């Protein structure tokens, strides 16, 4: 055999080996790419699942918080209605006492028919009226402070968002 033929066969063999190695390397790169892609997809699915779970938990917390606010509001509304009814009853008693004082028909110890009551009993009624009025004013101030606090809390809870 001639050397050129040997070199030709050797070159062909070398080219064939190179082509096989090159193809195997690309196949290996494709397998690496597929493995990386599978890993990324798995991580993305896990992240999506975690995100959905976190979102559901936050939605439930928000729902619970809103239900709590609604229940607190309903309870406070009922308490305010009861306080208003009490104030109206107290107002009725005060109005009756004022009418009694103004007419001079106070039921004092030494009531006389001609004067409609003595000065002692009228002073006593006036003192009770002032005492009841003072109590009502103090109670109203307390209620207004409580209402202001509740309004501030409600505004704060709606502006900050949900916090566990």
C-alpha cells in the first residue's frame, strides 16, 4: 500500500472518530440542557405552589380579620345603642325633674298648697339635677372618646392593610 492511501485512510478514520466524539459531546450537552430545564421547571412549579399556598393563607387571614372587624363593629354598635337608650331614659328623668322644678310642684317635706313647695325641696331638686347633669356630661365625654378611638382604629386598620 502506498503511503498516500494509508494517510487517506488514517485521515478518514481520524475524521470519523472526531465526528463521533463531536456528536457525542453535543448529545451530552443536550442531555445537560434537558436536565437543567427539568430542574428549573421543578423549581418553578414548587415556587408557584408555595405562592398559591401563601396567597390562600393571606386571603384567609384577611377574611378572618374582616370578620373580626365586622363582629367588633356590630358589638360596638349594639353597645352604642344601649348607651343611647340609657341616655334617653336619663334625659327623660331630667326633663321630668326640670318640669317639676319649674312648676314648683316638687314633692318636698314641707310642701304647701299655696307656694307649690318650699325652698329646701326646690334646692334639693336643683342639686340632684346638677348632679345628674354632671354625670351625663362625664358619660357623654367618655363615650365620645371611645368612639373617637374606635374611628381612629378603624381608619388605621383600613389604611395599613392586613397584618397578622
